[in-house]
């Protein structure tokens, strides 16, 4: 049985100002699929993520998430709540933010913010996620004192706590030591399969993607092609 298309992109042209980075790009990602996108630095991988996240609008073409076309700023903002995002590097800064509170920030757009405190259910969900990513034993430690691998687990937890069906990961294991890379790769694959997440990862290292992906595409000259 063919699975539902969760991300659909057709004829996408995107870039900055008059500079085109993506050129007539097409992409379909189905529910529960783990897709890896490889490509050298500067080929447009991050630009593609910005389009999916609704941070930049296409110059041409259309983008659909779960059947909804992202054709207005309001829709791009609303659909962003259905995406969990793990950036290339987690930068906790020097503020003494605990692991719990750093992950809790992932639920910021889900009913609480400056004028509404998180609920008991919000905090319970954070504790559940920390257990899942193996960080419950450091729940109240400051994030900036953690190792690189531990900080990446916090970043993954912050994306998961949104309970979003789509997960985007930017170089999730590239800048870690070898032992941490292996641990993060195994964690990502386990979580993706357990929750049936639609996962898109980008990396300049195809070997890392092979361990986490059902298929891999290559971004080259502004378009995606089979690797």
C-alpha cells in the first residue's frame, strides 16, 4: 500500500534576492520515511530546509505539507508547528538553563509563552522525552556543562517534545566524536522507527546518512537526483 505523501515539492525555485540556489527542484517524502539528502557545502541543503520550515518563500513552484500548500505567510507559520527541527549545532550559550527547561522550550508554540506558564502535562512530556533520549539522569543540570553528544541529545529532545509528525535534522552527527556519532545515529534511527516519524536529514557525509536513511538523494546544481 502506498503511504501518504507528507512533503511534496514541485518545480521549486528558491534563493536570496536575485540569486537562485534551488532550480526546479522536485521532492516527495512519504509518511514514516527516513530520507537522507547529501551534498557539498553551499549546494542549497539549508535553503531547502528553510523553505520546508516556511522561513523563506519560493520564488516559483509549490510546497505542500500534509496536503496543505504553503502559499501564504500565515500558513507557513502555522504549518511550522508540525515540524521538529534539530539544527547543525546546539548552542546553549552561557545562561544556566537546565536540560529540562531547554527541552521544554520546544513546546513554546503549543499553548504557553510569555503570558502563560507550562502545564503539568508539558513538564511530564519533557520528562518522558528525556527518558527516551537517555538524559533523564541529567534533567536539572545546566546544558552548557554537557558534552557535545549530550547537548545533541537535548536538541533532539527539544524537537521531539513538540510531538510533530515531521522531523528535520541538519548534520545531526557530523561534528561529534566517533563514539558520540555512533550513539546519536542509533538513537535517531530507533526514535524514527518507534514513532513512525517522517524524517529528513541533510549532511555532506553520505556514510552518516546511510546508517539512518531508507533512501538517499544527492543535491547538485540546485536539483535532487538519485544517488
